[in-house]
C-alpha cells in the first residue's frame, strides 16, 4: 500500500502505536496543499475544515503534483481513525520572483502536546524550481532562512510541546536546515527531523552550523532509484524504501511501498541511482560557483520567455515548449552559447561514458 491507503487501512491511534516514519510522510504531504485563511491561529481537524468549507479543488491542490490522488488522500484523512483528530494551523505560503523564493509550511498538532512542522518541497511553479536550482550556488536560499524563522515561532508559541519537523524533496532540505539553526534549548525539544528524498547541501554538512547537535535525530528516506535525494550527496545516512515506480519517477512518494506501520526497506540503492548520482554530482563539483550561477541564469532567462510559468503545463506541451527553448538558445551570443554547450557536453560525457574532467576543472567545496 502507499501512504494514502495507509491513512485509511492503518487504524490504531497514536496512543496505541507511536508516531513513525510513514506517519511523517502523511503529514509532510499536507504541506503541498493550500488552505483557507481561517487556517491560522485556530487549530482545526480535517473534518472540521471540510465542514467549514475548503478552497476549490483546482486551488487547494494546485501545488501538489498528484492532484486527483491528493484530493482522495485528504478525503481519506478526514475519516481516518489514526489521523482524523490531527489539528492543522498556521498555514503560510510565500512566492517571490526576485530573489527566487517559494515557501510554504503548516503546523500540525497530534496527540497531547506534540506538533509536526511540515515544509513544502518544490512546487510546479518556475519560481519554485529556480530557487531549488540556486541550491547549487547560494547558501542559504530564502526558503531555508524562512523555514528557520517559522519553526522558531511555532516552538515559542508552544513552549511545553514536543516537536517533529519534516518535508519532501526541497522541503526535507529546509527542514534539516531549520532544525540545525535553532538554539540548543529549542533543539532539545525536537524529537525527529524527516528528510524525504531531499537534495543535500552543496557546501557540505560540515558547513551547516548546528547540524552536529541534531544529526542523531535526522531520518533521511529515499526510494531505491533516488535521484533528487542524491543531489549534492553530503554523506547523510540513508534509509531506502521500495517503490512501485521506475527510475526517476520514484521521486513520487505515492509510489513508495508501505507494509504494516513502516516502509518496505531495501538494503541498497539501485545501480542506476548510484551511477547517475555520482555522474551528476561529479559534474556539479567540477563547475565553479560562478559558472553554476551563470548556467542556471541562462536556463532561467530562456524559461521566462515561454507562455507558461508552470512545469505541469510545460510537460504537457513539450511539442511547443522545446522548439521555443531552442530558438532562445540560438539567440544567445557566441560566448554564452559555447559556454552553455560546453557545460551540457560535460554532463552528457559524465552520464554516458563516465569521462573524468581534467584536474584543473575540478572545483573544491567552498562556503559562500
């Protein structure tokens, strides 16, 4: 079963079987939804929110990549014996074009004096993807800083509560950053930090101040053919779950297999995941920070000329978007065109032939 089916099939409450890995994934997916303005100070259960009135489906589930499945998931949640009494509050969302920032978070109460802070991962907007790209050359990115502020506020609002923190994809990355950024008194109240297939830190965990204080409470879970979770691989210990999807599609958490009260774990990642992850990370590490930023800026400028700013629409209209992007490439000056082609060429060589870059091209990690 997947995590949506789990909400209705797994019936014991949190008093009978304590909070676990799959429960964290359920709550993290709630951060991909949009909520009415009344989802503020007052804590409300999913059923109470449904009775009061939700946003139209096309608005509520817009940021979720699996919109129909997400609606069914929320419907199941409202009548779940395990999750029906969770309390949602303090939803916030921010999207800013310059500098690129896409952030959303939700505070979820469960049990007695326990809260889960869930951070949204990258949504389908171009802005969300631009910020995720900038993880390669900017530290911290805006959503990391905002996540730390949000978590601190929630913890100070509930001074006697026990906290869990987590997110999917970029949400997992910002969850780790936020927990590491807390002062030691607040950190001591964080029981677990969940990172579901989130990218690592391009500048290494050694440069993430405060991480050593929470490292024993971080749980990073990736699918067996993980790609996103292996970007900027920083050596974080992994738990590997089985998946019903293939290859890169395993980033979709609806594909992750659950048996009973936990994921169905595998001993190691697939050969595809290991080889592709190493190739891409070697490629990234072989590009200096200035070149990373220049490359991503070229991509962003090209995407900004398209007739959509949503990747859901982009992938459904590739027959129109790919020719448009090629026309933008042809418009680049000679220097930029050669630079872009050179960077892409290095990636292709890495992936297809594993060709090593000359030592002079290899850039060491450096904190900005």
